[in-house]
C-alpha cells in the first residue's frame, strides 16, 4: 500500500455518483487528470461543510466533479455558479448535474470566465479558481470585490507540478502567471492566506 492509498483508506469513500462521473471522465475525456478526484473532492466537500456557503462561484467546470462536491451541502436556497468556456462539454456536464438531486442547485455558464464574472450580480461566500492558469491574477482581482468580507477563495494548482520553484521559460505563460499570482497573494494585506501541499497545491485565501 502506498501513502496515497493509506490517505484514501482513512478518508470518506468517494460517493458512488462521483465514482461514476470520474470513470466516465476517464473514458471520454482527453485530459481526465484535470478532474479534482477523490481526495481533493472530499476536501472541497469538507470545506463547504465547515464554511456553510450559500453562494459559491467556480471557475473551470470541466465535467462537473468539483462543482458537485461543493454543492453537496448547499442549503435549499443556496446556489453554485460554475463557468466553463468549452461548449463541447455542456451536454456531458448537464447530464452529470441531472444525475443527482443536489445538481439542481448548480447553474452552468458557458463562456469565458472573466466575461461571465462581470455579469454575475452576487456576493460570493466561496470561490474556487480552477480555470486558465494564465488568468489567475485577473480572476482574483475580478472576484475580490464580489467576495463577502470573511469569504474564502480556493485556488487550485498553485504548485504547478513543482515548476514554481524554477526559472520559467519565457514562453511558459502558465508557470510565469502562477508564480506571479503566488507572489501577489503572499504579499497582499487585504487577505489571510495559507498554501496547502494538497495534490498540485491548493491556496486558501480569506478576505479580511
Ligand atoms: C482543471 S479543469 C477544471 C476541473 C474541475 N474544476 C474539477 O475539479 O473537476 C479546467 C477547466 O477550465 C476550463 N477553462 C479554461 N480556461 C477557461 C476560461 N477562460 N473560462 C472558463 N473556463 C475555462 C477548461 O476548459 C477546463 O475544463
């Protein structure tokens, strides 16, 4: 048994409906590793149980796995807005949301995250950033005014496969931007922050 296997054995099982979406994503998608997966999915679900958000925003839906994890504990009057730019994923995402009762609390927006954020007239309790790595700072600045005081942002992939430690190639816009985002977050007094070495790095941000 590996340490990763042990961690999963000591964590809640992946719910059956999510295991099915996980399998279907691996069968049908070219890059299934983008899906949050069992451990991070349970972490997102646990954070939502702790924070008890009523209004959640997700940037980067992919096949809907992380959105469904975060919507599990939403109250009846709660909503999760999720934004995905790839319109070819729409039917698969909507079928996944329809496959479980709490999927009805999720509103899918097909479009560019930065454009859709402008149209959302909500104050968010929790935002999960998981879309284009080259736009993390722009997402952050667009979201912060719409986040309630005491609200949280979770930013995924902030270790970027360890590339954050190296000098990035000048053409590697993703690594350069993640490094820039991490430096900004580390020095921004408007927020409290902690980076967790979970999977590919998950930064937790709280607006003061
Ligand atoms: C890492 S995947 C999201 C995984 C999903 N959150 C999960 O954990 O299951 C990133 C997704 O963001 C989408 N994306 C990339 N750039 C985007 C943009 N500018 N606006 C909206 N979605 C974007 C991609 O098409 C992809 O489906």
